[in-house]
C-alpha cells in the first residue's frame, strides 16, 4: 500500500510538471494532472505527520517522506531522490529506487508461489 498526505500530494503535483517527466507522460498518453489524479487512486491518504525529523539538511522537504514512512509503519521508502537514497534506510525502513522496489516485489510474489 502506498501512503500519501496532503503535503506529499502537493509535492507530486509540482514534480510531475518537470520537463524530464513529460516524455514519460506522453508515452502513457497522460497529462501531469491526470497522473496526479491516477496516483490519488493508488494511495492510502493519511494526515500530515505530527513530527518531522531534521535529518536531510540539503532538501528539508525530504524529511517529510521519512516522517510519513515511520508514522505509517512503511516497509519501504521508494524514491528517486538522491538525498533520500543516500541515507539507505531510516528507522529500519529501507530506501530504494523504483527499479529496486520492483525487484523486491517480484521476489516477494514469486516466493509465495
């Protein structure tokens, strides 16, 4: 299950406007707004975290994702952000790229067969 809060949804809406994401959105015939709406259908919406740590100083907003994961009892933090990935883990929660997350899920699914 994917977790999101009001602040992370705002961040996604901002990020998908970046030029580097436009070719990917065109490949799936989606606008940035449509991608954000689609994302909202995939997540469990939770309140903004109560306490946000001050671990990542280069981009303080990234700390929100750490708080969301720890308060939401997440198994993984999936990100392409270099600040988050540089941590490797937070409070026992592994931080992985989307590609690595797919490999983890594939392993879990095949081990259940």
